[in-house]
């Protein structure tokens, strides 16, 4: 009986701690402090130099593609909220992957909302549904939905001047984000530098995922370049 009572007490304490941490993360400023404690970079998306310092460039030995990834941005500085980053792919052979850019958006909800289509400036944006995953059900469930907004290099150049505000619609909810011009400009500069060969690439680490899930290249026919 004593052991059972202790288990119930510890389980209750665990849930209470989880609620406190969750509440803390949802408060302005607290999330940033916890992020710093765990080494998670909080990058100001409106500062081009800061974004540039946190861009990664790597080579996939299987596909031969070079991947450029911008830093993960916690929208509204909320570590339990929605995030975005921009990534791109470069084919050293000069194939169509040179114009592949994608805004990778992650929304978190208590249930599936089926995010599907993005809009910006009154127009549809090419959108790829990438993942819907239950990531936590300790006390209440959190569903992570991942959407990709596909952009061309011309669109990236335009957004580097204007920034981009967009809305992603789903069956049960929607998501609104704004990305400042500096983030687009930093990623575009890094992409062009990697394409020109002026950015040294780290030694490639073999991976099993030959084509990144959700990338525009994943939707191409087998005869098209990866």
C-alpha cells in the first residue's frame, strides 16, 4: 500500500513539475532563459549577421546535394509554440534543385488541425504537408504539424526586400507568421555562396535519408534529379 501511495505521489509531483515548466515556457522571457540554460540558440530573425552566423551548410554523399539550413526561429520567442526555418538545396551539377527553397513551419496544437494550404498577399503559396506527429501525452497531448512553403530563388530575392507574412489554413485552426527581410537575405546569401563554391563544406557524414522528407525534390518523378 505504501509503495502504491508513493507511486501516486511521485506521479502527481512529476505532473505538477511538468505544468510549472510548461507555464514558465509560455511566459515571456522565461523560455529564453531555459533555452540559454540548455544551449538552444535564440536567434533574432531581424538581425542578418546573427542569422548568418547560425546557418549550416552540408553535403549529402548519397544524393550529391548541398543543403543550406537557416537557424530555427521560435515564433514570438515561445519554446513550446510554433517555429520556422528556411532551407535550400543545391545540385552541384546545375540541375533544377538550384531553385529549391522551403520555409519549414512547425505548429503545435492539443489535437490534429490538418494544416494544409498557405496564403500570402492574397495568393496561394506552393505548400507541402510534411508531418503530423503526437510528440507528448504525459499530461495532455501535443500534436506537431509540419508544413513546407516552397519558394523560388526569385521569390526569395523579393522577400529579402519585403519580408513575408503568411497564413496557413487547416481544418480546425490556422497559423499566422511573419518572417523579416533579414532572414531571407541571410539565407539567400549563404545559398549563393555555397553554390558558387566560396563556402567550404564540412566533411559529409553518410545518412540513410537520401532525399529529405517534404523537400520539393521528394515529389519529383524518379527520372528527375534528386
